[in-house]
C-alpha cells in the first residue's frame, strides 16, 4: 500500500492491530462497576500480556531454581533463561556488552545505585549535580542524599509554562564544577520528551557524566544508548509490560569497572576471606544476593513482546493517539492541560474548573475508567503550575480512540455532577 496519499491520522490509527493486541491482555477484558475497563494509568504501571504471565507461570512450574550456583539441571535452565534475558535487554537498548546491563529493582534503585556507587566515591564538597524541575522524586531525592553525604551542590534546570526545559538556563548552569547531570527522558507528570541528545552532548562538553531516567521512555520509543552516548540509563520492567520489582540500569563499561559495589553479599564476589573480598566481574559485581529471577525472565518476555510489535510502530501509533486525545480535550470547556510541550508523549495531565482531581478520579472510576490523580511523585512540577494535583490519563499501545472518547464523555459527566 502506498501510504503517501493517506492522511497521517489514518495511517497512525491503522499501524497496529489493536484488537488483536488487546486480546493478549486478559486484565483488559474485565468490567469495573459494570462498565468495560478503560485502563489509562499506564504511566504508573502497564498491564501484562499473556506471553509475560505464561513465562512467569512456566518458570515457577517448570524450572524454579537459584542461578549461577547449581550444577543441577533446573539451576542451569534458570541461569540460562536469566542470562538470556540480559542479552535481550542488551539488544533492546543497543548496549555494547552484557557487562553494561545491571538488574535492579527498578528505575529508583538504578538511580540510587549510580548516586551511591559513582557519586559517593567521585564527588566532593562544592562539586555540582544538575537535575531538572520536572523530575520524578526518584531522580531528586537520591541526589539530595548524595549532596548531604558529600557536600556537593544540587542545581536545577528550570522549565517554561509549557513544561519544556529552558536550555539557555541549562547552558548557564554548566561549568567547571559540574560533575553529573541527571534528567528524565520523558516527564511522567507532563509528558514532555526532553532533548536528551543535546543534554548529554552539553554535559560531556563540561566533562560531566549524564544519567537518563528512562522510566517513561522505554515503553514508548526505541532506545539506543550508544547513539545517545549517555553514561547511565535506568528503566523499570513494570512500565514496560513486565513484572514489578525488576528494572535495569545501564552504565558504560569503563565507568562501571571503576565503581565500587553498591551492596555486598552473595554472587558479587570472586573470593572471600574474613579479612578481604575480591569482587566479581561486571555485571555481577552489582548484583548482590539472589536476584528477582522470575522478574528478569519475565522482563525478557516483555521485551520480546514489544520488540515483535516494534517500538517504531508503537511510537507512531501512540503519537497519533496522543494528538487525538489532546484535540478531544481541547473540546472540553473548563479543562486545562498541564504540560503543552511541542514534543510530547502519551500523557495527558489536566485540571478542571471547580473540580478537585481526586473527585475526577472517583467519578471516572465509577465509569470503569482508571486514571491517576495526585502529584505523581513530582511535587516541584505541581508547585511550578500552582496546583496541588492533576488528573492524568496515560496511554499505551493497547488503548483506542474509543477509549479517549469515553474519557471525554466521562469528563463531561463530572461537570454535570459538580454544576
Ligand atoms: N522516573 C520516572 C520518570 C517515573 O515516572 C517513575 C515512576 C520513576 C522514575 C520511578 O519508577 P519505579 O518503577 O522505580 O517506581 N512513575 C510513576 C508514576 O508516574 N505513577 O506511578 C509511578
């Protein structure tokens, strides 16, 4: 089919066979308060396809065993599956080696690992760390803790009222003392896609390392850590249609080699005497104790699932869906979008005249529609826009335009209730 003559929104709505995709997600078949579930809280956590659920079930039924230590068949099978998932992650983000893929609990633990292992040994009093005004708390608090521990100073890139980073201000913050820059790829509270290529380049020009919080990006766009040239990249499995309690922090091998372990325990050692320990090689040096084996294997299955659909297709489809939702929301009088960046992904944060976001959430729930309301663990964003909370609808590739329409109808109903 020659797509050149077809309107872009028709192309984007037909990129994916969404009905077939939805059939893979058993949870989406249920009713809430007698209405079909409309799940629009994907930025908090995404639903799991049958392929992931079956992989977890199969692991526990067929080859549950501890890894890296057993000579028996089950342990070898579990180890193979666990390390196989590491290779899947490596390809998924195009890392140059499996040594650069560290399994952690999630984005939060990934950032804390870098703050404590890299930051605590490298930073000293007066050094500067730069984050942005739109960060999730998990990309703020670990740096505040590090500053308290080392005497380093935290600087913040401000944003404009559209929810875009002010790059001229970032340029001004960079200097000889900048050691580390840590920014979100996509804001969970606003949906802004940040110009991270530029941010990474500018950071490197000042010899600072750059960490990217990819929690909201990994489910929505293809990530290539080598092309980005970021030093660290963290994301969570549960937002990527995988299990909770598992995530990844990527780090450049040259940096990870020189970093001390984050935690001590089994599996991260080569040899222990009561006087001294010889640490294991990468990536095991950073994976102390029995890891979330099922989680890692399930994450591998989730990566297979999204890779089969294709991240480019997902991004194009969701782009169309987000544009459709933004345009539909503009037809709801009294609704104000929070976050109107030109480059925006899958998230619609909003407030409504005279209705508290929590009331919106409650009424929508009665209609079977799940959204999140609150500060979204990004209180500085709320402060910027002088609101205590927003209502937030966040989309995944299994969401349809009909669901956006249902959301808008339910918002009109909210207005009726509070008239
Ligand atoms: N960074 C961003 C940008 C996030 O959106 C989140 C979670 C995290 C870090 C932390 O991820 P975790 O998996 O370690 O918890 N964001 C959300 C949210 O928007 N609603 O619930 C969790």
